[in-house]
C-alpha cells in the first residue's frame, strides 16, 4: 500500500521562534531523574526485581508506542485515560498510535501475539518502565511517570488475586512504607450489567444532584460515578445500591475466598464498596493501595489493580482469566523520602589515584586502568590538577587510601601511598604498588555496610 506523504516539521512559527531565544526547558509534567536520586531508584528497582524472582515472575518489556485502538478497546473509550489523557498522534505512515498510558493492555496484546497460552498457566510477568498520561500535573502526578507491575495470566482462582495483594503488600513492608489496602468486587459482566441498571434507576430521578461529568457518566460509564470525588455526588452515592450486595453466587464466592486468603496471610484490608477504578477491563476483584494516613487522598494512591478476566478475549484471544497490579514509582519514592528510609548505597571506592604534572597524569591513567582490571574500586579526577583539591575529593568520597604520583615519583619509579585518616605516607616501588595496596586495604578497611538516609 502506498504510504501517505507527510509534511516536514517546520520551525518557523512565531511561538517556536520565541522559544529558540530562551534556554530549552522541561516539558510540563516531565521530570529529570538526576544523579543524586538514582540510588533510590536503583534500590527500589532491585527490591522489585528480587520480589519478582521470589514469586516466579519473568520480566517483560513492551514498546512505549502501541496502536491507539489497543487502549481504546481495553482501558475503555469512555474512560478519562482514553478520552482525555493519551498522547496520541498519527505517525508518518498514517497509523494512529499512542504512548502507553498503562501496561496491562500491551501485556495482554503480547500474551496473545506470542502464543503464551501454550505455556504453563498462569504466565507470570512483571515490568518496570515509563508511562504517559496528559493529566494536570501536581505533586505525585506527572505526564511521564514510572510504574512497575505484576500480571498473572491464565488462572481464575481467588488465591491468585490474594497472592498478588500479598506480593505488593510485602514489597511496601520490606521497603518500610506502611500501607492500607482497599478492596472491592465489581462482579462479572453479567451481574454487573444488572447492578448497573439498578444504579441507573437510582440515579435518573436524582440526576440534578450530580456533577456535569457524572450526568454524562450515567449512560456511558455508570460505575465511575461510584468513585467521583465531588462532595455532592459522594453524598448521593451513600444511599445508592452497593455492588457487593448484587454479585451473583460465583462472584460472591470468589470475593469471599480472596478475603479469606488475605485473612489467612494476615494482610489487613478495608472493604470499599465505591472502589471501581478508572479502567474498564476490571472484573471481580479490584484493589488499591494507599500510604498509611493518606487513605482519603486519591492523588496519593501508591498502586492498584484487580482481575481482568475478559480482556484477552476482548482483544481476540481465547477466554483467559487474569489478574494484576501496578504501582507508581515516583509516589513510592516520595514516601521513601518522607519516611527518611535508610537505603544501602553503592560501596565506596577502595582507593583514590592522585597525580601532579603531565607525565604523572599519563602514568596515573594507566595505573587506574590496571587496578580496575584487578578488581580494585578506584576513583580519580583528571580534571583537577592541584594535589590539595584531589585529596579533598578523596576525603569526600570516604576513601581510606590514596596513591599519589608526582614528578619525583615518576623519576624514581615510585608511588606514595597515603593513609587518608592519619595522613602518614609511604614510598613504594611502582612495580609493587598492587601488593602494598592490598596489604594496606586489609588493614584499613573493615567490611562495612554503607547506608544512606534519603530525604530529611
Ligand atoms: P492505575 O491505577 O491507573 O492502574 O495506575 C497504577 C499506579 O500508577 C497509580 O496507583 C499511581 O501510583 C501511578 N500513577 C498513575 N498515574 C500517574 C501519574 N500521572 N503520575 C504519577 N503516577 C501515576 C494501572 O495502570 C493498571 N494497569 C494497573 C493494573 C495492572 N491492573 C491490572 N494489572
């Protein structure tokens, strides 16, 4: 098929010309992850990776771009995410594509496309990466944000739901962020349809008390009215029929079992009959996780998930039950900072190589490389020429030993080994530097665990 021709991007508009006069800035709602916060990111990611290994989840990475229709079909055409929040555009080939606003749809697509149905079920997958929603930015809400998520596809048993909740509960607990779990069941498509009609019958005569969004939702997305944050809508919903009272026998039994498993695992939860979540694919269990003390702040939600038994079939696969959850990384890190949680940092360098003069610089460059190859953690800074500056950097890094190469050392084929704590120095032959260094390291460096307090 011939490809449509698209016009070239022009940079001649007045707005763009104005922008070219100023230094470039971050796009609204985007965030740089600067070096000083990378250790918390690494720590969080390592905890997620360990947890995935412990529970047998295999890593999957799906593309950041997918067909727009994938999200419209799965997340739902009438949801806020699809209606208002997607970064969607037409590519040069004329295809309608979107930056992924969430991970479950892409994973469901991948499950079908790669025939994962033929693998032992459930297929357990986890992911970590950036997602995009064109929402109004505020604290803890960005237009590009990171999520990690776990999906168990191919098993409808309630123990799967309970174990997923246990998985995320233990992650937050291990990291040191106490959480509160809210849980509900939205039933299956049959009992939900009946419940939706009951809700419509309750709402229609009271329509005038609803906010404008909820008036629209009555026909298009009735369940979402349950978790509208508008005070008048909330008040009206207090007397509305509750979904848990209208579940069919199978859905009721499934939900009761999920709760029993959670009781058995000693994971506390609050039943929340208004919890329907903002994505259309959910069936039966839905849950959300809040930091303790912020249970009523919807912007603070750390994570959420639930069952999506119809999604794979809806996308053209065989009927395949599934359950999963995702957690916002920035929000978790915000809580790690607020709680001043101590995290392990990368080990300090064993030694600093300092140099003075051009020939010493050359020799030091080689020495750094030789020591690194011998598995010594070595630091240096060739941009600094003054010895004082280099040694003060070594102290800042917490290094116990420095190796100093100056003009004299080059002529004598020696190196000065300096004990950074006492300031004492020893001259050693250049060829014996590794052996002498090892000896000193054994004496001066007890095995210690480095820790680092975040925030505060
Ligand atoms: P979600 O509730 O839309 O669920 O997102 C999960 C988490 O991502 C939220 O609880 C929040 O921590 C974080 N998050 C969402 N939007 C933003 C934002 N704009 N800025 C910062 N963080 C944000 C899902 O995405 C489902 N796919 C979860 C799931 C997996 N259900 C089944 N499997």
